[in-house]
C-alpha cells in the first residue's frame, strides 16, 4: 500500500500544482472547486494503472468515481460560469494580502490535495487487492452509492430550477429533497463514499479505508460544507425557521416548527 500511496500522492501533487499555476494566471481560485471532482478520477486512474488490476471491482470503483467526479465538475463549471471568483476565495484574496500566493498554494490547493488523498483511500485499497468475484458487500456498496448519487444529482437540479425562478429570488428552497435535509447534495456526496467503503470491505485491508468516508463526512458536515454555506444566512428569519424544522445533513421528516427550539443539527 505504501508504494501505491506514494504514486497517488505524487499524482495529486502534480495535479494541484498545475491547478495552482492556472489559477494564478486566471486570477481565479474557484478553479479548485471545478477540478475537485475530476481530480478523484485522476487518482483512481493512476491507482488502476499502477496496480494493473483491471478486474471487476477496481474497474467498477473507477467507473463510479468517474461518474461522480465528472458530473460534479461539469455541474460546478456551468454553475460558476460568468460569475467571477467565488466569494470565499475573493474574501481570502483580500484578507491574505501579500501572503495570498503562498497561502493559496498551501491552504487551498495542497490542503485539498491532502484531503483528496485521504478520501481516495477506498479506491486505492480496492485497486491493490488481488482479484476476487463481486459479492454481497459490493452490491450493497453499489446500492448505497446509487442512493447518494440520487440525492446529489436531484438535489442540485432542484436547487438550480428553484434559483431560475425570478419570483423566488432571495428565498430559501424548502421543497423536494430540501424538505428532508438542508443539504441533500452534501449528504449524497458523503453517502457515495460510504458506498465505496462498503466495496473496500470486501477485500483485505478494507477497514483501513474508513478514513475515506469519515474524512468527506466531517469536511462536509462540520468544516467546509454546511458551516461555511450557512454562515451567510446568519440572521435570516426564513432560514432560521427552516433550520428549526429540517435536519442539517441526515434526511428525515420535518419537525414541527416551534419558535425558540434549537435548529436541526443532525
């Protein structure tokens, strides 16, 4: 595993460095968001090539990573097109001042590269294992992955359709999957990696890959996903009421909105 880990780390280092140089030229660090999903495909292909393990399980894991990563990259590309640099990166550009270049390289691109390496561990474990037939854990993992893909894709489409309605400008989406969770797309993304982890459990060393879904879940729920996005809704009465009746992450039926109750935090 050590040799494969080193190969994937070098691939990620090169990938993120190229992205960093591109972002400097374009003066837009938002490219990191667009390239996030496709980067996992790069890692998966590198792992598959390094192990030369073109059997059913590694190929399936690589295909699932490709579908998720490319779809996410295309979605973010079209969502951001013509908008300029994302407000988070624009804020850091001002706040970091003369330290913007080194901090961008380390705190945006290299840090994302580290997370990419950790999250990709499920795929790496699958690729390095000796060939064996697909079994119950693989099919359970595929089912969980499909559930996550459904939540991410449908959640993104519902939000895009909601934002296109001029009459809803400035409003909070509370219908569809967004009625069950405030972040169906984030829940879906984490769920897909739990599905790949289940597939990794079918091979020796699989439990070690738990770092993969745990990392992405913690990032989305408590670090860069939910908290960062909801910060801009601080003080919004409509969002506060929505939060009181709707879980932040795990889908569930809405609670009765009783003013003064704490917001859904699950």
